[in-house]
């Protein structure tokens, strides 16, 4: 598998998360985890691998499209299950880093295997060229709706996921500057 296809896979993962396919899970989903918990574990693992540091809560909010309050509930559940630990920054106690435990790392790997299986089946069904076209089109759709939100003709509203947590893409009247400020500070964007 080429690096460019791996990048396509990451883009597909992000796009599926954005369009809320969390209610469609493999029949052999990880026992004892909700789809959102599995996604959170995988995002912590992906971020750690790609960024070379443990993610902060705000990093996971942005990558999972789960509201900060819903993510807080998910993190509490994952911590209670012994799958993650949280560590406060010594210099700024508002910043919390998320770390997978050994059990959390194993569950994240299992979740990534399930996701990889789905992507492989899609690639077999559609072909790589159509998958690339799908990502291109989904990005254009996302760009369209974000433009509509920025222009004020549409608003983004939270909705309930199958397991009851609220999901929301970040959008506010100053979306781009708010997101940039949050990224620079490592904080959660305004909610």
C-alpha cells in the first residue's frame, strides 16, 4: 500500500467522522465500547503516532467532531474502564494530555483493524480511483457547507448519536479565528 493511499485512508476516516457514520459498526465491534469511545481511542493513538506527543483534549475534540461536554463523558468512561489516563500540564493546569494504557492501546489497534477492513472492502468495491473521487467530492461538499455557515445562511446544530452523546462540528461566528486561536493555545475551541 502506497503512502498516498495511506493519506487517502486518513482523509476517508476524517470524512466519515464528519458525516456521522458512527452508527454503522462492524458486527464484531469491540465489546464494552460505544462507537464513540472506539473512535476516541483510535484518535488518541493516531494523534500520538503522527504528532509525536500525547493529544490534549482540544485535539481530540477537533478530530472526533464530538462536543467538549460529550467528550468529557467519553473520557471519564474510558478512564473508568482503564483504557486511558489523563495528565495535567505542570505549567498550565487547564491543559490535559491523554495517554492510552496498554489495554487502551490494544483496543485502539483492534478498532483500527476494523476500520482498515472497512476501507479495504470499500476499495475493493469502488476501486482506488473512485475512493479518491469520493474524498474529493466530500471535501467539496464540506467546503460548501462551511462557506454557507460562514456567510450566515446556515447554522450547525448538535445532534444525538445512537449512544446518546452529542456530536458537533465546531462552527461559530468567528470559526476560522477561533479554531486558529484554539490550535495555537492547545485549548478547546469555543463550544
